[in-house]
C-alpha cells in the first residue's frame, strides 16, 4: 500500500480508455457488450447481463474499431469479474490484430518510447 491508502499500481502495460462494440465468444455462445479499456496484454469490458463466465475461462474477443471492418481479435482468459465488468488477459493474438492494437495504444499514449518498452516486455 502507498501512504495514500491506495494499492500500488501493478500493471506493467498502459491501458487505453476505448469505448467500442465487442463480442465475447465461448464455444457456440457469444455475447455482445462494450469494451471499456484495452492494453497490449488485456481488456476490460462491461459484463453482459446474461453472461455466466468464470475466472480462468478461455474466450475469444472480437473488438470492432470505429466504423470500419477493422477488428482486433484475441484468445483470452477471464482474469477477474466484478462491479459490472470483466477483465481479460490476452493469451494469443494474430499479427494483424496486434498491429492494430499497437497503433491504437501508440496514438492514445503519444509515447512511442513507452510503447517500445511495453512491447519488449511481451517477449
């Protein structure tokens, strides 16, 4: 804990606030929801009312970027569920999606050097 009483920030990857439509798929079931934020290593989304996922469950995330057909797709696992939101940990992501994600983070952080450090930490 810090002296302010808040837990120390443990995230190694900068999160980008990004409101976008998103689909969570688990096998034959899929749930439409809204992305809240995104990083090189995960995502946070509004928890759909009819979703009954569990921590560590494997899912596929499909995030639509803007009015185009551009999407970020990743295989993820549920990291945490609470307060109306679901946190996901990215397990795998294809080259096209990581390229879009990298550009999105770069545009929103405005710090290319920080982005490079985060990318190196992924290796």
